[in-house]
C-alpha cells in the first residue's frame, strides 16, 4: 500500500516547498526579470525566513520518521493471508468443504471459540480459497457471509441472502446476453458463425436475448421490511435454485441470531436441500457461545452440528508468533524494542488468549510512541496502551449503563471523593435517594439498589465484598475499581446527571438517617 505517510520526504519535500515559496515570494517584487527570478531562487533557497513562513501545522509531524510502515495491517478489518497456529482448524474446514468442489453438498459446520481466537479470519480465509479454486476448476461454488450481530432476524437474513443471489443471477444473465449480442453481431457479418452455436438463425438469437431480458425483469429485490416471511423465503429459494451451484452460507455470531429470533431460520435453511433441484446449500455457523445449541430444536441441532471445529484460546507464545508476523509488515525495521511483542502477548494471554486484544495493544502502543515522537516503541508504551484500552472499555461500559445504575455509581463516587472508605450499602442508598430527588428520578428500594451494586461489581466497575460484622450481621463493603475522575466525567456527560449543580449537600446526607 502506498500512502503519504509511507514516505513523507517523497510526498512533501520541505526544501522543494521552500523553493516554491521563494518563487511565490518573488511576486512581491514588481515586474521581476525572469532571469533574476531564477537566480534569486537559487541564491535564496537557503533563506530561513521563507522556509519558516511555509512551515505549517503538519510539517513537524511529517518530519518525524514514522514508526509505522503500514498500520492497516494491525486493524481488525485486515484479513491476514497467513494465520499461524490455526493450520489444524483451517485444514479441517478445507477437508470438509472440498466436497463442494466435487459438486456435492459439504456437511454443515459449527465453529466454536472465544472472542479473538481467529474464527472469522480463518473461515474467511478458507472461503476465499474455496471460491478461487472453484473459479480455477470452473465448478460453481459460492460463499455468502452474514454477520448475525447486525442481521439478526429471519426476515433480514433471508432478504439479504435473496438479494445477494438475485444480484449474482442478474450478473449471470448479463454475461449471457453479452455473449449472445456478440454472436449476433458477428453472425450479421458472417452467417456461418451460427454453425457452431445452438441457434440456427439470427431471429433465434434475438428471441433468446428477449427471453433472458424478460427473465431478468422478473427478479424482484426483496425490501428490507414489509413482505410476509414465506414470500421472502420463496424469493431466496428461487434465487439460489436459479442454476446449478453449491452455496456455503457463513453465519457469523450465529448465537446472536438464535438469541434474538429463535431457530426458525436455521430450521428452514437446514431442510432446504431436500427441496432444491439445481443447487445445494451448506451452513457454516460461527459462535463465541458454546452453549447456544442447547436452545435449538434437536433436529436443527443435529443437522447444524454435523461437524464441529473448536478454536482454543491462544497462549502467550502463540500470540507472540501472530504479533511478530503482523509487526514485520506493520512497523519500520527496528521500530520495536525487544520487550514490546512479548509484553503485548503476555497481557493478551492474561485476558483469555485474545489475538484481537493483542493486536489492539500493539497498534495503540505504536500510536502512543508516534505521538511522543520517539524513534521506537518501548515497553512503557505497551503499559500505557494497556491502561488506555482498559479505560476506553470502562468509559464505554459506564456510558451505556442504565440511568439508575449511573445514579448508584455516582453516589459511590461522591462518597469516595469525600474520603469515605469501606462504603456500605446504606450509605450509598442515602446519597442515591437524594440524587434521585434532585434529578426527579424514581427511587428504587434499597434491595434493588443492592442488586444494581452487584451488577456493577460483575461489570468490574466496583468491588463489593461481603464482610461479617460479628453479631451485627453481614454487610457489603464497596469500593471503586475504576479511575474516579474519568468515570465521574463520563457520568456527568449524561444529560440528566449533568444537571446536578452542587454535589456537596448529598454527601452530608450520609450522616442523616
Ligand atoms: N492465527 C492468527 N494469525 C493472525 N491473526 C490472527 C490470528 N487469529 C486471529 N487473528 C487476528 O485477530 C483478530 C480477531 O480475529 P477474529 O475476528 O477471527 O476472531 P474471532 O474468533 O472471530 O472473534 P469474535 O468471536 O470476537 O468475532 C483479527 O484481526 C484477526 O486477523
């Protein structure tokens, strides 16, 4: 990839710029003699004033040798061509799918594994290989990818598939029409051209073109809402069965589809083959959730799970190899100090062997080093990156909390900020009540507030431990697990909580009651 960042010297040469600005500057001198200008130009090209004048906001930034050679390679959207430590899973998939290249129906496959274990990347890699090979051997085989987190109802899945196949069918028809039109024009010049074709006259070619045009007009795009589901299904069915082919439907995050809209889609897809005449359909489901098949109809479960492939989490050594392979392409020669990759791998392995997290860390560490304008990425940049990513996560979780949980969290923050340690539920509840009154929110019961505190605990935002107070029973001691200032700022960015003017009186309230 070439981009201005790759070679800033080549893209914008400050010297060249200075020369230009002198030439422009010379227009200030009325009626310059052409020869003088050239001479002036040479003489003044080292003149600092004009150089300074042209230095803009970006010059300094461009001058620092960039750390990255190609940052895109570290982004989640990039599909690598090599996937270290996934050879076994990739081979398993290929062994199952090769059936498609023989014109038969491959078994359905279910792929399991935690987030960031390379399921999508591996499945996409195998699909691309499958499609390329099918073109090479001219065996009609197609893969359709659907992300069920986005497309999460039966209607949408079927509509999206129907429209994709309709588009493909239109392309097939257009190609055929092109061929016939070529035959038509060459046969007009030399009627013997028809001898090798299926048509005995120009009229017959004309009719065939008309038929194809009419067929094309019959295809109707499925709207994204509004049709009865069986109509959408039959549109999809007809579009797939339009000509002979094997179709692999890849349903990424398949558990989200089942969670949102049950197993009807899978039931319909898995029984299609008995009715299709020309084509065959096979399903490849990908899931983070090992238990989602428990919610499936037993028939769907056994049909979908004909073959199961598990993607185990990566360990720190495997993550190192993955990072190294990407870093070789992403960074300039010696931009990484020795500790960087092992540390990113170790942090990500602690999480649960998530390659996405490891790549995020490496990219963020590189960006932080770039911002510092240093020549290389150091261990400290990785630690800062780890903190930044963690903080971004916290901000996102806090920002999307329901209002009641935000109020409870705000009460805990106010107590901590006022030096209260080992906060108990009663203290939180008192402040919570006052905050609710201030912003006109419903007041929940203390029991419900205790539940909300437990939820905040599960999200890792607060730490709530149950301690025994001897004969006074047991109580919860609550403390914040996230940075106070940043979390408070996120809470105050909520328009309702932002309305609270003076928080001091609320803290006094803990002594009431
Ligand atoms: N073996 C590997 N080699 C190189 N890159 C990898 C490997 N495994 C995963 N990655 C990279 O890690 C990131 C996450 O991988 P991927 O999206 O395939 O994970 P996933 O298992 O599908 O996760 P999720 O369930 O969250 O979608 C991607 O950027 C991918 O390119």
